C-alpha cells in the first residue's frame, strides 16, 4: 500500500508535485541519498515495512510511526536517525539496556516494525517546519493522537 494512500486518508487534498524519495532506513546505503543536495529542506514520513498498523485512541489504524522535518534532510536522516539511533540497535538489539541508555522510542519501533522513509522536498518558499506542523495537525485531527514515534507536537513559525 502506498504512502500516498495513507496520506490521503487524513489529508484528502494532498498533492505533492513529485513522487517522494523512498527507501528503508534499516538497509541504509549512501546511494539512498544521491537525490539530495546538502542543506535541502523537506519533511519525511517513516512508516512500518512489516505490515504493522498502530491503533490510535479513536480505534483507527495507520502504519505511520513518525513525521519529521529538517532544513537539511541528508544530515537529519543519515547522521541523526541512522547513525545515532537505529544503527546502534541493528548492531546490538539490547544497546544501552545495561547502562540505562535510553534511545528514543521511535528507534525501537523502526527496529522491530521497519522504517520505510518517504521524503517530500520543500518547493519554492515552503518552510519545512510549517509543512511538518500542518502534516502533524492533520494526522491529529484524523487519529486524535500524534504518530507513535513523535514525542511532541510541532509548532510552525508564525
């Protein structure tokens, strides 16, 4: 099932001008980042790859586990989400347990349920923070909760 279908379930008028750049973060490879220029802004949506759908407070289900943004997509996904988070679990699924090093819960979800990333680059004067805030608000309106991996609400620039 395509990410576009899930996005349309809570954003009926979602019409990006291009298809997203998609890859599985667990199978990270530098070639996944060839379409990005350093410093390019956008939003990214991480969803499960194993068919898991999370149940939200109103009983509705969705495979999206995290919605994020960055003014430098390449740096955020490669350096922060992969190297500082998910890769540690891929090397040792019990990483940090003995020393009480707590990775963000989203990395546990990515490790156990998969981590397909769909990236939508900003276009024109579009601001990544505002776009993320809009996506999170639309998600909340439909499911009455943020995605399971998002710890806090995003507030756009006013």
